[in-house]
C-alpha cells in the first residue's frame, strides 16, 4: 500500500515535470517569449501594446474580480463582466510569462477558481433565446469565446499552479463547459458553422492546456471523433478554395479568430499536422480575401449580415494578422493594415510586425487593393463574388457584384446584388444588418426583428425584385438549395472589368442575368454599365432599386412628390418599411437621376423602353422602435416578361463647398440604345461626352475564340470572344 | 510745339519713373518679394504652395484664356470662368514678381486687355435676380470680388505695361466697373454690409493700382467721401467691439477677406493710417473670434445662414491668417490653423508662417479653444453669443448660446437658441442654411426658397416656438429692431459655465429667459442644464424642439408611432416641412430620451409638470425638390402661460462597434424637481448618479455680493451672488 503510494507519487511527479516542460504552449512557447521580451525594449509599437495591456491588467492586480452569476443579455452587466474576464485572464497570463511577476498568475488563478465554483452550478442562461443557449452567456457562442481565452490563460499559468489547483480548475471551470458544448449541445458542436469553429477551438485549446487528448481529438474530428465534423472538417467546409467564407467578410473576420488561435496552438503542439499549410494555406487565403473585401477605410463590404462600422482594426484581425505573419511570413499588405491597427498582440508575430514597422520606411497608406473574384462553396462551384476595381489609392472605385450561395443563416436575399464604393464612400449601398451590437435597449444588442423583416429582404438591396416578393420567398432554407452562377468574366484589361452572372432559381420561372462593366473611358471618366436581363413566360412586376447614398440633386423628368401625406410602398417583403416619397411615369426615354455624395456627383441614366414608373422612397415606415436608419432609394418599376434594364452609373464632377466650386455637375450621357437583345447577344450603345460607347456581350457562348456577328438596322459588328467594348469605334 | 512735346515726354517719363517705383505695392512690395523668394528654397510649406500656384498658372501660359460674354448663373460656365480668371490673373501677377518671367505678366495683360474690350459693353447680367445685379456676374458682389483680385493683378504687372496699355486697361477694364458700383449701385456701395466691404475694397485696390486717389477716397469714405460710409465706417460698424460680426462666423469668414486685403494695401501705401490698429485691432479680434466660433474639425458654428461644410481651410482664411501674421505678429492658434490649411499665400506673412511651421516642433493639434462670450452690436450692447466650453482636445464640449441681434438679411429667427457640439460632433444641431453653393441644378447655387421657408424659421432651431409662429413673425425687418440680452454670466469656474439671457420682443406679451449651465460633475460626467422660463398673460402653445443628431435609442415613456401613414405637423412657419413621426402624452414625470451619436450616448431628461405632448418629427414634407436634408427632432409641446422647461442633456457611456462594447448606455438622472420658480429665483434639484445636484439662480438681482435665501417645504438655502450650484451639498 505504501509502496503503491510512493510509486503513484513518483508517477505523479514525473507527469508534473513533463507538464512543466510542456507549458506554455497554446498561445506561445518559451522561445517566443524570449523574442517578445527583447522586442519590447526595441520596437515602439510593441512597447506601446505591452504598456496598454499592462495598464489594463494592472488596474485589477491584487483586487478580487467579480465572477457574477449570469443574468443579463448582451450589453448587460454580467454579460460584459464575463466577456471582460476572459480577456483579462488571457492578458494577465501573457504578462505573467513576459514579466515573471507572480501577481499576474495569481489574478488568473483566483478567477479560474471562482469559475470552478460557478460553472458546475450553471444551467441555461435566463436570457437564452437562441437555439444554442449558453451557460455563462445568453448564447453558447459566447461560452465558446470564454473557453478559447480561458483555456489559453490556463495554459499560460499552468506552471504556477499546484496539482490540486489544476484539478479543481480542470474539473470545475472547464469540464462542465466542455461537457455542455460537446454533449448537451452535441448537434451544435458538430455543425459546420462559425459558432462551432469557436466551440471546437475552445474545446481543443482547453484540451492542449489541460493535457487532455480526448478534448483535442473531439476538437479536431468532432464529438464522435470520426472526422465528419470538428476543426479539420471546418477548415475543409467553411471556405471556398479561394478562401471566401460563405457568410461574408464580416463573419470571416469573426470566424478567423478561433481558426487562427487554435491553428497556432496546434502548430506549437503538433507541428507534424502542418495545419497552416492545410488546403493550400486556406487560412492565409481567408485572411487576404477578407482584407480585399474591405473599403478604403477598412470597413468590411456589407455582404449579408454586417455591422457597417466594423473594420479591420478589430481585435480579431489584429490577432489573425500577427499570427499569420509568424505562420506565413512577411506580407506588404498585412503591414499596411497592422500599421493602421496601431497595436500588436504580445506574440512572436506581433513582435516581428512591430520590428518591421519600426524599421521599414514608406509603408503604403492603403492595402494593395485589386480586382478580386472569389468562388463560393466548398468546391468553388457555388457562384461567388467579384470585386471589380478601377483607380487607385484614395481614388479607388470598387464594384461588389454578388452571385454567391445563400450564406447560411446570415445570408441576405440578394442574388446578383451590386454595391458601389467610390473614393472610400458608399455610393450604392447595402443596408447591412439591423443590429446595434451590445446596446441593451436595442433588443439586448441582438439582431433586431427588422434584420429579417427588412435588412435581409431583396428590396433592401440593389437587385431585381419580382412581384414584391424576395428571392426564394425570403426562405433561407429554400435559398440554401441554390446558388447563382458566374457565366463569364474578364478582369485583365484595367480599363474594362466585366462580369456576367445568372440566377435562375430565386423566382420560379424567372431567369435573371446581369452583366456588370466597370469602365475607365479614354478620357479618364469612370462609369459602370449594368445590363440586367430578366426573362419569364408570364408577366410580372419588376422593381430594380438603387439604394443611393447622398443628396438628391436633379432628375431630367417630372415626378410627383407626396408632399402632404406619405404612405407605405407595400405591405410585405420589406416594402412595408418604405415611405413612398415621389413617383414618376416615364416612357421611351433615358431617365436620369443625379445625386451628390461628398465631393462627387453620380448620375444613374436608365434606358426606359415603353412605360415605366420611377419611385423614390425613404425607409422609416412601420418602424415604431426607430430601429432602421432613414435611407433613400430610387426604384425603376416595370411590368413585363422579358426585359432588359440598361443602367449607366456615371461618376462625374466635383463639388467643393469649402472653396465654393462645382464642376461637371451634369451627366455626359446623352443617349442609350439597346441595339440587340436576345438569347445569344445583348448589344448596347451609349452616347457619352458626344462619343459612342458600344458594349456587346454573348449571353450563351463564352468561348474566347468564337467569332460572332450582329447585323441589324442599327448595328453591324463582328467580334471574337464573349464580349467587346468599343469607344468611338476603338478598343481601349 | 516741339519743345512742348519734349516737356510732355519728360513729364511722362518722370511719372513713369515714379510709377515704376510705386508698384507693386497693393499686395506686396519689393522687400516682401525678396523674403518670399528666399523662403521658397527653405520652407517646405512655402515651396509646396509656390509649386501649386505655379502648376495652376502654368497650365494657361502661352494660351488664350477665354473672357466670355456673361450669361450663366452661379455654377455655370461663364460664372466659373470669370471667377477663375480673376484668381488666375492675381496668381500670375504674383508669379511674375517672384520669378521675373515675363510670360506671367503677359498672361495677365492679355486677359485685362480682353476685359478692357468686354467691360464697357456690359449691362445688367441676364441672370440677375438680386437687388444689386452684377455686370460680369449675376450679382454685384461677384463683380466686387473681380475688382479686388484684378486690381491686385494689375498692380503686380504695372511695371511691365506700356503707358498705352495702362490707359486701355484703366479706362476699359476698371473704370466701367468702378463707375458701375459707385454710381449705378451707389446706394448699395454705401451700405454698411459685407457686400459693400467687397465693393469698397475693390474700388480702393483699383485706386491704389491705378494711382487714382479719387477711387481710394471713395473706398475709404464712401461715394460722397463724407465718411458716413466706406471702408473706415465699415470697420466701425460691422463688428462689435469684441470682433463679433452680426451675420455670424460663416459670413465674417467671407467678409474678412476684403477687409484684410484692402487693409494690407492701405498699410503698404498709407502706413500713417495705422489701419491694422484701428478700433483696438478690430481685424485681429474679428479673426480670432471667428476661429473660436468653430468646431473641432474647423467648420464654423452654424449661426444664421451657414454652409455647414465650410471650414477654416477656406481660401479667405488662408489669406486672412497669413496677412494677420505679418500685421499682428506670431500667434500660437493661427499656427495650428495654418498647419491644417496646409498652404500659405505667397506673401511675407505666408513665408513667415511657413518658416514657423518648418522650425517649430509640437504645434498643437487643436486651436486653443476656450469659453468665449462675444457681444453683438457696434457698441457691444445688442446681446451677443456665448460659447461655453468644458473638456479639451478631442474631448471638447462646446455649447453655443445665441442671444444676438437679428444678424441682418442672413439672420435666423433663433433667439436664445442653443447648439451643442461634443467630441467634434454636432449633437443638438442648427440646420444651417438651405443652399447648395455653386450647384446650378439647385436654384443656380443660390439660397434656396427653403432657406426662408424652413432653415431660418424658429422651429428649425433649438429654442421656443410660441403658437406655431416664428420669432418676430419671421419678419427680418421687425427682428432688426430688437436684440436679446445677456442678464448674467459666469465663466471663471471651469466646472460650471453659466449664462442667463432674455428675449422679450420675439413674441408680443411673451417674456423668455433661458439659463444654460454647462457642468462637469466631480465624477467627471458632463451635463448641460437648460432652464427655460417663459411668461405670458395669455395661454399659448409652447414648442421646445431638440434637433438631435444621431440614432434614436430609447425613451422611458410610451409613444405612438405613425407607422402606416405620415402627415405634416403643421402648415406654416417651417412646420409644413415636418413629418409627424410619433407622439406621446406625458404627465408629471421626468421624460427621458436617449440617442446615440458616433460613440457616445446622449440623454435629454425633461421635467414634465402637468400634461405635455412629446413629438418626434422628420424633415421632408412639402419638399418636392429634395432641397432639405432629412433630419429628426424631438419637440416638447406644452400649453400654458407661465412655464419653466427644465431639461438636462447628459453625455454618457461609450459605444464601440469595432470591439463590440457598450457601456453606460442608460441615463444617470433619476429625478428632477423644480424647487422654486418665480420672478426672483429659479431653483432646481437633479438627482444624478444617486446624488443631488442643486442649481439656484437669481432671475432679477445680479449683484455678486447680494445675499439671497429660498425657504420652502422643499429647500432652505442661503447664498451670495446671482447663482449657486451644489453637488451633494458642496460647491465644486
């Protein structure tokens, strides 16, 4: 018996010694720590980042930090306290390793011991409304956040703890959470979805921190360890081969954090996995793709649900960029973004970036934005999104053309949608999501009901609405079954960027095809030509909205404004949120509408064949809680079966209120003619600045070598390939 | 005969020689030129400014510049061409003196010779709609601008011209314009008004440039040379002794340019006048006062008509600051502004500023903003405006409290109006003017009809509207007869900035008195307390609007929103532009309304005694031309005779959408009690963050030594002086 105890003790001590050698390892290891330490004295950005983390943590040193019983929704006290707590523990753990000061470890330990008391007592959060309720928070996603950072924190102070303390924390603080997400929420844990990425990262990091291989296995291969779910499956399933994340850049920004933190931990513990190289560097692609999908000010393009203020200086991307720098090596674009982030994490990657910023001169002001086309879908065969760009630096023009799959629960009904950005400003906007994140008064900071009833509806976008109903009748499940398709694109001519895409399932019996041309004319004028074909056997009401941002300047047609009384434009599918501000009856004309955004004018010139109505609306109706921003739109409404909407969006002139100058406030477009439009071809001539711009596209044959000819009473032209664009008779 | 001719020739040569010695003199003289020249090689800002002017002018060198027959309104081709022309001539003249290159002089000469042909043929401009029509432009004001810069340009190339050329230009280009403004528009020329300042400066500068003392005399003393009008009278009459300009900062920005340019020319030619010292350095005071009346971003406070984008980087203020630097010596605040202007004029002052910027380190980021109270009226006895400030740098809070005279034709009906700025953002806004300057489609770039029908009406402001009628029935003439009055102010305690002002003429039989307190509580919280007393013998409808900027977050009372149909709030006095969005019936309560602006929350807590209605509105009704921006307001409506509106505007919390944090989104105000309100005193207690804030003001006796006491069932307090403010029973 006594011998047995001695043997057990020796075994235990051995284990302890091994463990001692193994930690910290999840966030960084001893070699990394040496590098960070030495950099703090050398590189201002690292010094500053260290001081700022230190100041934050020091405010709590020696104090008893509250670990309250969970009660409040997002934005409320207990929510924010627990959110603060896990970051505080993580930061304090990092500081312990850098400074060696025991007080930092003690702070973490005492908090973890409180969680060890609290967590076993928890049931579903009282404010839980989600299908995956949390324990510490209203939703399990936040519990997973807690697991990631608390796991890292534990690993960081592992060496300072006694075996008893370890057991208490592992059994009390972590096990209930791991069991909760892997058992109670097994189905959720095994989803291929960003929430589950967090859950796997949380369980995996806790596994590494607690030397629990069972946890690590579940994290990598799913709760059944069969590889059908779990982290590896998530790396294979959540991104397209190009690194596009189906929920959009706002969500990849969020999803990338657990990916990169867990990959970093795996790379430290199982280098043989070569996790960063997995699927041709998929994490690097995801990061660079999401950075390309930002506006000049660093805000993410609002594809699907998106908080429009969110930009690439967010904590998630600081972490991702710093770790990617270590994992994938230096990158010019990342350096630009890191400089704007103006902080680094206290990690080897952060230290190396701080060094690069300290020594490199002339770091470019803007991320190296370029035209980028991303496929959607695991195999890259479920449509995609094009960002067509012309111009550079602060004169960049970006056209976002979306022909993706649905994008899961956060997807909007926005097939063939376009968004235009110019000079860093939104010109044709996407509403984004209806949410005031973290503001308790606004539905507890969650997605507002108006996110579903308005923001995700088709009419809130810049794409065709048929019969006042959203794509797929606004049913995500139905939408998930389909995706749009790119038919052709050409992005090698910097003056003519062209993408043609089709959507045939959003409305039964209605085929939609949109060709978007972003053009720099030889006179340097920038225009977008939008050829939107819709074909149906029956007659429908077609609404093509332009969510313009700016001040209404003028139209070239008469309209009637509802000046004394306003009513809603419709009753459902988002129309109930629109006040009908004005309307015009137009016929066989080029209808022009000019608006002003900051210092530039924008004119939409619309070819109207036959009768059409043009509507001007403002959001605000049926919004008793003031949840929707007041935003205007111009809608072209046409009744018909086969229609071709030809619209030219022209960027022109300059308005300088400081120096009181205005130039070129009028459109240069004087005529638009549809020369041919059938199953095979669409051909358009636009008279602009007195010269003729001709655009001819093949609608069916996308061979680059095929020769085509159109010959009718308006045009006689031969060309090779899927399209041709001529200005004044010449290519450019 | 031959002798005679020789004598004439000698006389002519003598005159010529004298003239040679006298020019250039109006903009700068030879000594200044030497300083500018040497600085161009040394000081980057001067180099860059020189290069930029040179690039602009060089584009025209050797070309024939169009001097078209006037045809278009503001924003049209001929308008902009003539506007460009005078600046081009001036700049080319400056470059001629700096570089010695004859081509610059030739450019000016040829243009002036064209004007010498054109100007004698001109009658009133075809687009003239103003009472003072122009010849070259739609209004005479722009002709006066032309005179100022063309006059300077002529002086700058005087030495390069032959006597015949001089005669041609003086008689052809200048005399018709001078005769036009001094004879045809004699009444206008002799006004004491900013347009006439331009006219006098134009005539005076042409006088100096053409050695025509008659012109200079008319410019200085009016067309009758009796001193009742003209430049000196304008210096005496257009500013208050503090340098406040009755039309407001947006207009002083404009008016100061001819003042400073003509003063500069006079200082060079008649130093004995000591024009810059006139009226205790009134031009310097005007400049510094208008800079104090700007927001953190340099935009002018929108008092009266104001284009809100206009800021202190405008050309007028570059010129004014650079000349003031030479005239009045170095000034820390001017240096900050000059640095943000990022260009200087090619003048001795500009060169000296460029030198200071090149050598000085740590030029502060912000103008040295402080609390400033300016009187209005020539003698400083016609009310005024207080800018009460707390906080500093980017955390500055500025409360603009306006109790001025009418402000002439550009004045708004905004007696006792307040505007709140915080952290550089407009929180309680003034609409500014309804005008898209320079945009031809928008009423030729002129003030829109909505400037009168909406923007200048009382309901577009943050002050009391009685019976849905504007102050002085919206009649400027009537308004001109009166001014509000400051009763008392105390601005020495940085934590309690207080101004009390009264208006007794805006509505017959209605006396209004408003006390504005801008307070920093001992816990660092910033609040504004607004005690608005109104007294009348009859019963009236009182509307107190809050033109809030931001997103509606919540109210602590129930309201009814007009979700399906919207109608206008009223039919006149600006009310016809307001959609009635929602309304609430409230009674004997503290009604709280919270909104979010950028990253801060703002709550208006309103004491409601008895019954009141709270209205939420949006502009946009009766605006068929989309001339008005869509802006919200909250209006407290009360029926009564003697009422005291007690409102607390609280700045609180933080919203960080990037990092998804929200803190303190709820108001800390839990109670407001009106403890006493009569002719003598108003006493209020506000419970905020659990502690009592007491504000007691004398309404009649403003002696700083008088002792007062209020004793009733709610309060028993003794104090000395016109007011006392206590928090938790203590001064702070």
